[in-house]
């Protein structure tokens, strides 16, 4: 147990003291993370000690539980965060932060588990995601501040925070020269410790999400022609980082400057190097032209999101040739045509999948090319580009597409019966 | 100059070079192929991280 050694005054000699060591008490069995029997965080070792089982057996239990939807992994991470570590004497190490890797992994798990609409990007509210993250981070930091009496980024003890450092001890002379042992200030209750750990995990989730959002923004800005601005910010961050070498007070900010610079520079560099460029618009676009003249000459364009072009309402007489160029940065394009329409032309992507009437090309730089067949079948001449994502050309209603599942509701379309639609497409082109 | 100061300086300069490279590429002044660009990115990021790691060890 962490203790502080402080001088005792004459008044204190006359008052009963709280001796927290309680040497006469029988040792209380507590669930702690083992200090000696550990492979990762000592959870299995501690649990084995608590349950009087062999550690290997408990580890095996976690592995088996991990096979059931990852429950074992999640349980291990949660325990690694909320169960305190043994200080070697059967007592918990006081005021110790949970393992940072477990906090980060749990934060990622939160981000993965959160439903898609949380991010807002599903509905074109690109700014909602970062705002939610900021809100989440502020709440988590506030909760941490209330419980731990210091901000999460503040060091334990010292003049910065309210709580003393774990395991800290100070010895002061003077007075009568006697010393007394008093328990460290702080909250030993499991509730606040668990709440603090949860706040820390939420904060990590918010930080990871914010880094992801910043990287995405950096890539998007570069792809939409604002790469010079991102480069300028990166250079400014580099200058600031180099300047910290000459200002001791600013040295603490160096890792943060480096992290932000890398989070911005790497995706921007990758986008610039691969020459990805697209329109800046974000969201979902639905187009349902009633006549061929309703289709704009330069086609339909979207930066990030879902582009749906429903051509089923056009008058598709025999010999009709329709061109509806589409260009998408990141996301999905769905073009719907009647079953009787023959799809020809060209489509390509930097990375992703092109699925045109049952024919699929996926991977890096996939292409779709189909020449004009003989006959007078009505035809759609594809001229589609997707930088990263998916192009779907189908005879289904584009609104049937289920974004969360990444497939149409009707299973016999995409992923269900590709051959069926491919046969229909071949029949349409053979007319 | 201490080792931590040197590491901050090196990682800062690496980031500046990274930014300059990014600026030249986006402005079309240079046209580095994607493979080389990614290799350069990785190298500069590595240098910055190693330099900051060395400084952190000393601190």
C-alpha cells in the first residue's frame, strides 16, 4: 500500500490515529491483477489466485470465451482496465492508471461497436462525427476531473493535480522528530476507480476517433485541391516542433505536435501520391431523370458518400443509347436501369469493386469494359469512375440498398445470385 | 544541445521536409511516383518517431 510519511505533532499524539496497515486483521482476499503470474496484464493470474485455480486453466477459459463473439477478449480488456494491480503484498497499487494498451483497445472497441449513425456520415452530416467526439471527450474529461480531482493529462501529485502520486512518500523533519504513518489521500472505493477507468476509456475512444477524423479531413482536403493548405499546416507544425528544442517550457507539447503532424501528413501524402482528386461535396445524392435531356452533359459527381442514379424511368425504346457519366471520390455509386437495358462502356476505380449487372471486378485498379454488341437493344453507355469504393449497376431499386449491410435488401441481387442478373444482362444485350 | 533538444529539432525538421514534399507534390512541381512517395513518407515518419523516442528515453 502506498503511504506518506509525515511528521506528527503533539496534538496528533493524543488523538487516535488510523493505521491502515491493520496488521492484526486477517488478509482480505481481493481480486487484483497479478504482479508475478502474468502474460499480458495479469488478469488471468489474478483471477486464478482469487478463485484458487491454476492460471493456465483461467487463461484457457479466456481463450475459449474469445471464440464466442470475442467475449473473452472484451472481458479481459475490461478487467485489465478496472481491476487494480497487486502491489506484491496482496493490496492494490493505489491510484494507478490502467494499462494504456488496454484503454486504447477498449476505446477502439467502443468506436467499432457504436452504431453507424453515431458518426453522422451515413446521412451526409460530415461534421457531426467530430462534434460528437468533442462532446464525448469533454464529458469524459469532466467526469475524470470530478472523480480523480485532476485532468487526465495532468501528472499525478505535484502542484498540477489534486491527487498525490501513487506510491509517493515524503519525509519531513522538524517538530518533535517523530513520524507517523498516514494513509495516502485519495479514493480507494472501487466505484470511483471503475468510473475513472471508464472515463479514461471513453476519452481514449474520443482521441482515437478525433485522430481518425483529422486524418480523413486531411485526405479529403488534399483530394479536393486544398493539399497546399494541409502541407502549410504540416510545415508550421514541424517548425513549432523544432522550436520546442529551444524552449524548455514547450517541450511537453512536442509529442502532441509530432502526433498531429503525422496524422495529417501521412494520409495527405498518400492521397497526393496516388493522384486522387474529387469534388468536395459530401453526402447522399439521388437523381431520377425522367428524360434523357434531364441528364447533365458532364454527368453526376460527388466527393464522398452515396451517389444514386435511377434511370429506370427513362423512355428506353429500342435503339436508345444513354450516356450518364458518374464520378465519385469515396463511397458508392448505384446506377439502376431496367432489366431490358444492355450495359456497355467503361468504368474504373483506384481501389474497390465494380459490379455491373452480375459481373464483378474487385481489388486495386479494377476496370469494366464492354463493347457495343450488335442489335437494337437499348443501351446504357457507362462512363463511371470511383476513386475508392464501389460501383453497382443493377436493375434493382437503388433505395433498396442497405448501407449498414453493404448489400441490397433483396438477397437475390448482389451477393446472392450474381449469375442470375448476369444472365439477364446477357439476354438484354443479345436482343 | 542535449539529446532531447536534438531529437525535437530532428523530428521537427523531418516534419518540415515532409510538409515541403507534400506541398511540391500537390502543386505539381514534382511528380513523385506513389511507391517512392510512400517510401519517403515512411522514412521521414520513422526518423521523426525514432528521434522523438530517443528524446523521450532521455527525459
